[in-house]
């Protein structure tokens, strides 16, 4: 029987089919190569579609308590700009010592160091390098060199070509001096190497952090800028690069997409451990003139009136290189705690550093009670790469990724479920979106538990025949979280 279908219907159907095919082909052609690296879901880089109750959510870290009090005579309530580094089994903490407030870069500022064997219990070494206020037995590594102790910001150089005598590097300075570079063989004895190495484009009135980028093969500096000329508008961040830590490009403001203008005081940008192609910024969001405590509360906790009228919290930003931050989440990563001491100016500022303090535990550090007698550093803990997740409730939901190319034989998930929940996965053809034979949802046994590297199994067996070919991943979640994923060798537990 011959159907009498109008020609225009056939033409439109053909056009729709061609458009769908073209879109699918374009998707395959635009597949990103993720190799065998971990891909944390701290941003939406791989997320193309979320259905059902699936949503992309921040996962706040867990409060783990105080670890250090800034109570030495040369330290005090205005200590700031903390950096925490891990050098093998040795942990180092650097910070500004300043008992009384004053102008940025004053002669009263010193740079201090504390040491730890586990990142939790900290001690001050008696270095006897400088005499401060008549005391020579102290933990000061830099003094009598204003203005550089105002914001001295060290890092451990991971450049494979770095000579041993320059393993530790630092940036420090203010607008008048620019940022100068310092080097050290041991993290204790420092020498200025290049004076005013970064001068153009930045204002530098904050903690200006740097690191060697394994992905971009250059040194990166994330420095303080302002959104308009001089010290006006909003506090923001710019980026400078260098091939050798001596010659630097002018600071260029970072882009932020459609995110609102907000005062970002410190940025603390650094490569994500175990996923260095993704830069994590655990930043301080400053809310000037947003008063949260009364004059009576301020007097009770001992904060100066000029530090009682603002408040701050912690946000999470990411970058994958270049001059752009992604703010996948506008809400706070860490909210201020209960009590007026958490709601004063410049408290809740994060330290620079994401530290491995256990086999399955990472730590970050936050300053509490800034400008108060109780000024201290506290620790928060999180699971490896668990900054955010695609999460679904009991009703269930689905994540579908953009097209990608992988290398390996097995898919590993950093995941957790409830006792009643589960995760199942399917690999899809990148062009058609149809499940590949042997790798559909029905071919994947339910995954339950809490594991930073759970292997996914299918009846189709090894993924080796699919390695290097464009695919998509569909993840079915029920009362479950997916934090990161990676393809790798069979039964690989390296994370």
C-alpha cells in the first residue's frame, strides 16, 4: 500500500534527521581527550545533562577543630596570609606575624614558620635566625625586610628541571615594590632573587600565590587586582606567567563568566592533588560593611571596632588554565560558624594548601577569630577530590557526559551511596547516543558503598577495545554521589 505523505512532511523529516546526525557528528568531533587522568566533578567540564533528581552540588568539608594558636609575642591577632606545604613526610606552615594592626608592609611584620609530621599537630622550631622584640629563640624566617613579610607566599617547586638549591620559591611585595621573587633550598633560609619581578597590571595588596603548572609548563602567579583603577571597585584576581620564575608577563585580570562582582580577598589557587590539570581556588569572599554583630558582642570578644563591621566566608572556584575562573557554585563552600567571633572582618580566610593528612583524607585550613585574642588556625577535612558531586536523591537521577576519549581498560569512580542506594553506568556511542553492546545500564551490576576508586564492571568485559574512541558516559544514581571518575589499567587503585 502506498502512503500519501505530503512532500513538505518528508522534507522536514529529512532536515530534522540531518540536523540530528550533524549534531551527533559534531559531538564526536568535539570529544575531549581525558586520557587516564582523574576528572573531579568540581566543575561542569564533563557534565552535559542531568535528569531526574540529579544535581550538581558543593560538598562542604567537615570541621576538624583548631590546630594552631597565633599566640607567640611576635605573632598575635593580626597574623595572616597562611600557606601550608607538604614536602614528603614534612609539613610546613608559613604566616605573617603581627601583634598590632598597622600599614601594609610595616617594619613590625615578620614571616614565621611552623612544622608538623602529620599536618595536624604543629610546633614552632627555635631557629635563632632573627631577634624580634629582644627574643632570638623564635620561629621567624624573614624579618627586617619590609615590606616583604606582609604577604610572603612560598610554594614547593614541582618543576622537574628545578635545581635543589631553588626547591622552595616565594613571591612577596606591595604596589610600590611590585612582587619580588625569593628562593630557598630548605624552606627556612631565604634569599631574594629578583627584585620587582612582577610590576605591571597588579595591585598586590593581598596574598599573591604561585606554582609550577605541569599542564601549561610554566610558572603561574595569581595576584590581587581591583576591578577599576587603583584601589576601587571590587577586589579581584589577575594572572601572570613566567618560563623561569624571573621574567614575568603583566598581570591580566581573570574572566569569571556571568558570575556577579564580589570582593574576592584571597584566591589560594593551586593544582588539585592527583588531578593537576584542574586548578582549585578555595577563596575568601569579603563582604565590606555587612555588619553581623553588635557593639556589645564586639566588645565581649575583644575585636577592634574597625574590624567589627564586615564579614566573610569561603567560596570555591576552578580553572583549567588560561585567564578564566569557573564559578559553578555561587553559594558558600564553608559558612561562618556559630558565635560572634566568626562574624568579624577578615576572619574565615582560607590558607593556601590542600594537604594529604591520611590515606583517604585531605585537609584544608581556615583562620578563625581574626583581630581577636583567640585568633587561631582550624582544620577542615574532606575525602580525596570530594569538593563537589553529582548527587541524586532516592527518586533517582541520571548524569550524561559530553563526548570524550579515554585511555585504559577500566573505569573507576570516586563515589558513595546510602545502604539503599546504588550507581550503575553505561557507555554510549558518541554519535548516536545509543548504549554500546555489553556496556548498557542493564549490563552493569549495582555499585554500592563508599570508595575513592571503585572499579565499574560490565558484562562486556575490558574497555580496552574502546580506548581512544569517542564515547559518552551515562551514570544512573539513586541516593548516591559521584565525585570524580577516571579510566585506567585493570584493577588500578592508584589515586
